[in-house]
C-alpha cells in the first residue's frame, strides 16, 4: 500500500511511524518536518498528504501534529478525504469500520510507540463495513 505521511515536527514517534509502516511493507512518502526542505506547517503538510489520497497517488495517509486536531482539520478540507483523529486502537478500528476513514490523524504528544503499534494494527486489519446504513452515511459525507 502507498501511504503519505506528514508531520509538522520531527519527533521520535513520527520517525517510529515511518519505520513501522515500512516494516509492514508499505511504500511511504514523507512530508513536512520528515522531509528536509518541505514546509513543516501542519496545515500545509497535512493537506499535501491528504491530496495524495484524493488524487489516488496514495492509498491512505497518516497526518501528525502536536494534538492531531489541526492535522485532521487540514486533511478533512480536501474533498474525498475522511480523516479521523485516533488516540486509541478502538477509535482507529471504528474509524475504518464505520466511517471508511482513509486518513489517520495522530497526536505527537499523546501517542507513545506501543500505542502507535496498537493503533496501526487496528487501522490496517479493519475493513470498512458493508452494512447499508454505514455505507449510506459514508456516501452522505462524500457528497
């Protein structure tokens, strides 16, 4: 899977995110503070990663900032993106299952490396629901 990753700060958990994704066999493209010379502002790098998903050049994205809130807001401004701020594995599983989220937003402040592993495991092992009501909700927000 091709995954775009952005972070407004070069933090250990952001580097661990890239390592864990690559360790899972994903092709990772980095933006912001993780890519020397890029604009590290959360609004800019999160939007850039999200646009990759909307354009189809990335299958999913993970956007990070100190709280995760700004990164999720910026990503959700991109049409076709459903970004979810996840602070635990249960939320990540629900975001994939019920919301068919295609962008994971993470807090650099709250996410430890063990928690990151749990969140990624839930995110990548959960498929979107095929339930009619769930699909209708996703279609509604897509419109």
